[in-house]
C-alpha cells in the first residue's frame, strides 16, 4: 500500500480532521466531483438525469457508526422515505445501506429489523436493497444479517470485497442461496494478513471471484453478479468471460460511482450492458470522501485545484 493511500485511509478515521475540513468551502467544493449534493432531492434529480440516458442508479445516504438506537431508527425512516420518493418518480433506482449506519454496533437485532423493514418496503414498491460491506471486523455480522433478511425477502443483495483473503470462502458459502452479490475491490485500511495489498493480487482475486459468479449465473440459479469497478480492463475481461460462458449482458450489472468515468458509463450502457451509478448524498461525507481519494490518490489534484 502506498504511503499516500495509507495516510488518506488513516485520515478518514479522524473526527478532528473531519470537523475541520467539513467547514472549509474549498473542501466542500471538491466533494462535488463525487456527489451531486447533500440532500435526497439532489440525489433523486441526478438519478432522474441518468434514467433519461438509460442508466439505473443506487442511492445511499452517507453515514457510519451511529451512537444510539434513536439515530439508527431515524436512518431507517429516511430510507423508507427515499424508497417512497423513488417510487413516486418511477426511477430505475435501488438503495444501498451500511449496517453501522443502521445501528449494528448498538443493537444487532434492531439493526436486522431495520434492514428487514427497508427490504419489505422495497419489495412492495418493486425495487431493491443492497447491504454494503464495511471493515473486515464487520464481515461475519454483515453476512449473518444478510442471511436473515434474505430468508424473508428475495430483493436484497450484499457487497463482497475482493481484497479480503477470506472472500472466496464467503462467496462459496453464499452461492447456494442464489444471491445477488456486488463485487468490489475494497477501500478500507486492513492489515496484510487480512487483505491483499497489491493491485495485481486484488485484480487476480477479483477476476477469479467474477468467474465464479458468472458461472453460477449461467447455471440459471438466479444468482445476480454485479461488478463494482472503474477498471475498464477488468470490465472487458469480465465481459469476455461472460461471452465464453454464454451469460448474456442482461444477466449481470456494472456499477460505478457518480462522477467517475461518466462517458464510459454511458458507452457501456449504449453497448447493451446494465449500468447503475452509485449516488451518495448526506452531510456525513468526510470518511467516505477520503476513501474515494485513497482509491486513486491522483484525485488529490481536484482538491488542490478547488483551493484556487
């Protein structure tokens, strides 16, 4: 891991730094590259624009590690309102939730109940809920909540991180459920005994896991593979593998973040791929934004440019 990336990931956990930089106008301007605004209407407007261009969306309210049951319940209620607004606008949009934002640190059972409530509402409105994966210490609890919710609601998926050494075993344990899985590389600071640290290692594991997901989809199991990556080289190799296996473009999805490779998102959609744009909103954007910079430290240039 590069020194710059390590420093950015460490900074993402600094409450002091978050308080300082969130107040700086230049830093707030820099975040506009990755999010359309801090409120739900801004995210919905962006999703509406993408829908006109044939792209779907995944909306997520930024926030982590809530400190009370009341905060977690308020997050649940805001997601229920987001689902209502998505339905009102007839948007091809899903939502994605973090379990620490829904109180898993304060009450695991209440957190699972919140996700169940969100998943039931999403199913009733014909949309879908994704459960994000956070640091490695949350993997077991996140998979357990997913299993509980999945037993009651089919329209729910989970994110897995390719850089974690344990992920092949986790994927193997989930495939019998015919799951919906969004595969990402991983963006948290993890020790080398827990996560691969070089791009070549992560890419190799990503491609291996992608092949397993596509093979499962080919067998007609109901598995939905979703590839969350901006690495166009990986996307091309995955697409070729899908062709080799006889998996149609409509049987898997490609997810990319708002503000990154926008032209490529549209080109992939125009070529027949199912593409969704992950749209983040909310005021608690600091930790998330620092992880985005850490994924590609060259993006620091946008912060510097915003100063001037």
